[in-house]
C-alpha cells in the first residue's frame, strides 16, 4: 500500500467493491473520453474482435 497520497487512505473493501476508489474513477473517466464504437456499414458482420484477452475470456466463461 502507498504510504502517502490519495491511495494511502484507501480501504481494501472499497477497492474490492469499487466504492470511493480513485483508480476506478480514473479508468472510468478515461473510458468515457474514448469515442464510441460505430457499427460497420455491412450489417452481415456480427463479430467483435477483442485482442489479447481471448484466453482469459474463454477460461472464465
């Protein structure tokens, strides 16, 4: 745990549940700044590629 700064006062339960969590807020703010995904013009396309996470997703279904 950090000794100083905003993370030094963080409760482990808050981090686990994402309550009063500055790291979560930072990630959510960053995601909110990203442009939305636009659907492809070809409506027959039904696949979304998620790179580098396939093994994690397949093992945690």
